[in-house]
C-alpha cells in the first residue's frame, strides 16, 4: 500500500511524488509546489477527510489508484472530489 501522502498524490495528480520527480528531473521542489490553487484546496480537503477517516479507524482503501482515472476523466474539482470520495 502506498503511504498516505502518495495515496492523495495519486488521487489528485495521477502519480506518486517519486514518479513526478522521475518525470521532472529539472524542476526543483515537489509536485505540490507546481499545483494550482484549486488543486491545493482540493488536496487540503482530501487531507482533512483522510485524517477523519484515520481517527474513525477506517483502513486505507486500495482504490486510490482507481480514483486516479476518475480524477483525470473529468475536468475541474468535481472529478477530483469524486476521486477523493472513491479512496474510501
């Protein structure tokens, strides 16, 4: 299972931090440094939901990678929020 941060990165950006670094060797920082304000807001909301799920004892789902296709098949935050919901 991916760690929590990579699970959210895959749901939001369609790749892990390592994959992004490998694809962007000339860029400094990390994938989130290059995210739009809308992506950062959505990511923040997903992080908050993830913390609630952890507090409730809900195990990490294996659907984050499937959520990747959901988030990229729709435009805007609606598709990304659907991906966030698909994580659990």
